[in-house]
C-alpha cells in the first residue's frame, strides 16, 4: 500500500535556524533517506520551498483566481513529503516516526487513493 | 421452538465473535464477514428446528458463514475476489492460520484477540475502537451500542462505517501486534474489555439485566490478556476487577429480575471462591508496585466483596480509593461514586454536597444515576418531596427496565401513603 507522508512543521522556525543546526538536521534527513531506500520502501520524496514561494490557484465562475501564498494560514505548513510503499499502516507509522521532523512537527500519513 | 431459539441465542453469545473474526481473517472484508455471520445465525433459526441442534454449533455456524462468503465472492467473481475465494475455501488452520503466512504476528492463537487488537488500533478514535469491538466481537447491535454510549443510533452507525472504511483504506493490519508494539496497544484493549464486561454486567437492552455470556467473554479475554502480558499489572488489575464483580453477579438481581442494591444483597450467595481468586489476582498485581486505575477499582470491589455484612464495609477506605482513582483517571462518574462512599462514611449530607458540586459543573447531564443518587441521599435525609422529584427526573432518563422498577419502588417509598 502506498502512503504519502506529509511533513508539517513551522517553516519560520526552520528558516531561522543557525547554519550548523541546519546542516545537522539535513544530515539526519540524508540518513533517513538512505535507510529507507535500502529497505526498499521509499518511492519518492522532496523538500518543498517555503510557502512564501507558493501560489494558490482557484477557478470560480470560469475565472482563474491566482493568489500569493498558501490558501490557509496555519502554524504548521507542509514542508516536504515522501511517497512510501509499506506493508500496512503499522509500517507506515514506523517509517513516519523516523522522519527527523516528527520530533518537532507532525507527519500526516495518508494512504494514496489508487485509481 | 423455544429450545432452538435459546440454542441460537446461546450460540450467538458464544460464537459470534469467533465466526466474525474467522471470516475477517479469511476474506479480509469486515462487512462481508458480519453479513455472512448474521446470515448463518438466521439460517440456524430456520434449519435447527427441523434438523436438530448440531453437536458443535460454533463449527456449524462458521462453516455456514464460510459457504455463504464463498457464494457471495463467486457472484462477484472477478480479480481480487477470486484470490479471496481461494483463501476462504482453504482448510481451516491452513494458509493463514497461526504458523502460516501471518508474518509479524505474536503467535497468539485466539482469533478474537487478533480481532480485538485490530479493533483497538490507535489510528482509530477511541470511540470507534469501542464501538467496533462491541459490534464485531460481542455482536451487540448498533442500537445497543448507541444506547450504551448515549449517542443517537445514526451517529453510531456512521461511526462504525467510518471505522471499517479506515481499516480497509489505510491498511490497518489484521493481527495481534508484534512484541515491540504490544505494550502500547494494550491499554486501549483493556478499556474496551472493561466496557464489554460492563455491557454484560448491566446490559442496556431491557429485560435481561445480566447477559452472563458477555461477562464470561470479557473475563476470558481479560484472562488471556493477563497471561499474555505478565508484566502488565493493569491487565491483572482488570482481570481481578472483573472476577470480583462477577463473583457477586447472581445476587445482583432477584427472582423477578429486579436490581438488588449492594446493601440488600444476600451475601451468602456470593461466590466465595471467586472472590478469593479475584483478591489473589489483585494482590499479585499490587505486588508489582505500579498502581493504575484498574487495580484501584479492583481494590474498591475487594472492599465490598470481603465485607461480611454491609455494616462492616470500610467506607472510609473506599472513599480514599475513589479519591486515588479520581487522581489517576479523573471523571465525573468517579466523583459521583466518591460522593456515595463519602455519604456512607460521613453521612448523606456530606455526600449530597459532592453530588451538588457535580450538578453545578454541568457534567453528567444525561446520566440517570446522578438524579438517582441525589434522590437516594435526600430520601435518607428524609427530605421526601425533593427525593420524589429527583426520582422522577432519574426515571425520565433511565432506559433499563430493572433500573426503572428499582427507581419506581423507591419513588413509592417517599410518596405519602394514599
């Protein structure tokens, strides 16, 4: 079963980090990626640029409405994601718990709706 | 016909959970499992009067439900359904059972434990876990579960549908969790088992107050849980609690099926051996020195069960234990019980003050035992008019027939003689 693990954390706090802190954190992500690739569960994954670089698009009455930034203002934003292929939810939870951001933010585990 | 109905009712109590659990394992489809189990019981009602009650009703029901599932899957007869059909028609004990094919399982043989751990998965809301366990494992109807949890039946039906959908869509595994997950998944299971026991102890569905089958079911599962987790004192605490309640079960209702209050129960009818065994289990739990809510509740039950007569009850100790319980697991229901204990230890006025504090907090607004307790305390203070009003309020909320009869009897006592 494929799941998307959405990494939600406070991007402002992340961007305010000292470079050495950042390097250490990225190092942990590197290790996580290697471990999960070796295990064969990792299908895809990316870090996302901050919401200040985001654009939201809606179409209402045939008109394309473009706006700056995320649709909703929340304390935690999606800062990245992984696509993993796991045996079941227990394994997906275990993988999610190993994402470094799980310690400071929230990982939302969503099964992919296979079409 | 009565014999057959009784046999089917008995088989339902004893076998429902096992039939559903087996069918879920073999088909992977919770709705199909429930429907086929239901169908098997309906067939038993039609078939058993002619053919006689089978020697092993459980096996008959499982086989019938299994055949029904095969028929259903054949009719679907495409892709994945074919594979599931192969699993269903495989001999029991083969393919997916125990040693075979079920990697990561703790190797616990009882089908129903697999089911209960899945029902109690932390990715489900607590409400959903309880509802699902009572529906699939104990076979309670949606209406009964709704009444037990004070929500409309439609809400409960929706809760069950959502829970089953999530199990399927998120691939919640159908298994007893592996050892490293087991401790974390235990407390939810214990909570569900206790609710299951309580449902049996004071069934919400009218006529039959004590559905001993449910109590036995909960006891059996709690005992297995305690064996399985020897280092978990709360599992032992829960088992002790159930045993101590169960030992007093038969004296809880009289010949007419009416509820008998603790102080009027015939203590010679209590199961002395059962009480002794319950106390022994409690002591082995307490020796581990890690107190928890179930152990404290079992200690309270032991205070009652070991008092030779009502006057000898150590209400001061019980009030202290309720205070400890309120610290470990705060709840207005615990507060209400503490009020009753305080009323016994220090007089009805002291208890009434605690009841009034709960009332002013707005908690338990739909719980009939709140006005019922108030009524009993007012009756003992000889404030008859106020007591009568409170009994009437309790009667407006109570749903169980025997509880209603008890309240009506008390109401008659405080009304002026005609």
